[in-house]
C-alpha cells in the first residue's frame, strides 16, 4: 500500500441534519421550528430558500440508505427533529415522529451501518422560542426532557449519541451575529444562550446515561483555527481572543476548566455581561463538565486575525488564498494542529471528526458525471491531516464527511453544495459525484494517498 493506513476499526461515515434534508415540514404532526419561521421571514436566507422540501429525505430515506450502503460507510450521523417528537416542545409525544426515526435506525442496522444520533441540530420548536428560547434556562430543562424521551425510544438500538451540534452557532451566530435563527443581535442574550446550550448538554448526558445505558455520549463543537496576521504582539493577542470567542468559550467548560477568565474580562469590557455571569448557578459548571465518552469536532477552515480598535476585539483579515465556494479558506494544517490540541491540552478520551467537507457547485456534465475534483483534493488533504494526527497519538475514532447529500445550507440556501451526492432539487434525482467514488475507495482500503 502506497498510502497512509488508518487504524483497524476506524469508523468512516457521512453526516446530515434533519432540517437540511428531510423536508415534509407538515407531515405526521411535526410542529413548527425556529428554522421554519426564520426561513419564511423575508430577507433571512439567500433567495428566500427554506427547508419545506429540501431533499425530501423524509420520503426518500430508503433510497438514501441504499446510497450509503453503496458508499460502504460504517456509520451515519443524522439528527432528530425535536418538533417531530414534541410538536409543543415538551409534554405530549408525537409517536409518528418517533416511528420515523425508528424505521430509519432499523434499516441502517440491517445494512450494518451504525447510527450516530444528534439530538439538536438547530431546529428548536418555535413554541420554546416564544417562551424565551436558549437565553432562557427553562429551554435547557426542556432539552433534557426531550433527550430522555428519545433515549428511551431508541436507546436499545442507537449506541452513539451527540447532544448539541455546535453551541457557538446556536448561541453566538444566532443571537449575536443574527445570521441564523432566531436572528437576534444581542450579545448578553447570546452569552446566556451559550451557557444554556452547555447546561442542556450536561443534563442531557445525565438523562441519556439513565435512559440509554451502555451508550457512548458526546457533544459536537465547531472549531476554527485562529491564526495571527503577523508576529506583532497585538495581532497575537487578538488571535488569542478570537480563539477564546470561537473555541475556548465552549471547549474549556466541557473539559472541566470553566469559562476562560481572559474572555470573561474581555466580554465585561465589551459590555456583553451587564449583569456579570449571573446566568451561572451553583452546580452548573460541574453539570457542563459531566464526563462524556468522546468529543465530536467539526472543522472546515481558519480565520486570520489582526488587532482590532480596542483591546478586547479583533479584525478578520481576508488573504488572497484558495477558498471553497462558500468562501472558507482551505487550511488542512489547522485541522492537524486542532486534533493535536484537543488531545494534548484537553485530554478528551476519544475524538470523532463529526463534520468536515467542502462546498463546490459542480453538477452533472452532459454525460451525467459530476467531476468535483476540488472536493476530492480537499478531502484527501484533510484525511491526510487526520492520519498524521493519529500517527502522532491522537485517539481519533472516526470521521464523518459533511455531507452525504447536497442540502439546505441554512442562510446560504441551496446555493452551497456540500454533498458527495448531487441533488437535483427539481426532480430530486441523486447523482453520486466523483468524490463519492473517491471516498468509497478510501473506506474500502481504510487508507488514503495524500
Ligand atoms: C456546520 C453545520 C452543518 C453544515 C456545515 C457546512 O456548521 O453543522 O449543518 O451547515 O456547517
């Protein structure tokens, strides 16, 4: 073999999320989510796109599982739509919602594909938003109840659970930057939301331990490499702040280190904590640090950071470097460094790459072939970085490519395509891309040539 081998038993998979692929938003008693509301609000998503139909996976899941089987993945990461299970957010269970995921799980298992289930990939029931959303502590409690319900229903067959996908996006991107549902621009609320996503995670881990014993449980955090624009002390300090804002604010508490003190000071100076850290109640930090079995890490890109106008902020610098279609720089070195840091600094016992992938627009050519060699190159480089991290001692258990299918890319609508499989949104026809064939070979050989 001329490539780099991965360890025996390494888990290869693909990832998706409910609202991005399912469609069928009114089927079988599903309630409204904040993404239904947000995407139907004029001006919030590119071209006014929404997930009403998406990939129609809710009806086409047998065909999609057949594609997974053809690809040869050992595991599939998907999310459960909270409003399908609990249309009112809490209380009355909608059995039809549970049945949908139960059938999906059974079919995956029939094909020898291990389900990796994410409980929250952003589709909060709208009723819970109306009663305060993630800035309200009660939402964390509602999330734990929901976790217990799904754990009870599927824990006999689903052995790998992820609580929250990307708390940074749930809180900062959605409540401070206003780019995702519910579209707020309120820093104090964003920091309260961040705390309650982490708290909800901790409580959910405890619920899952009760309701679904003998399962692996973890959280999924997103990471961006934060690289100073120059060697100057000011740029380096700014990059450290951006790292605090994006990465450390979430990783440190989960790893039991508490909120990073430098960032508490920065947020106070910025006026983001008018009432201090009063959302933290006694016992919360221990709950957030409830031991998990693994960390899920999502990685796509880096940011280059220069000093800002004050000593608590920063500026993003755009270099003239190679980017994917969504505008994210290709930076596999940051991936390698991240994996090393997650192990050597935080000592997470096991890590899964729960998302990594690339947006490129290629569709079928006249012969019906999708020649997405840039996606192949991106994946090859990042697989190689992961392999080197494993060789350096990082306990990486598996790798999920984002995404199986082209899908609804949130505020970017259907414009950005991350799939290994092309989706024609007029006909719902699926066409495996060249990257699908490439990934199939990597899985079969459990090795990659970098
Ligand atoms: C991540 C999300 C995922 C997808 C990718 C491109 O932030 O978790 O749903 O949108 O980015």
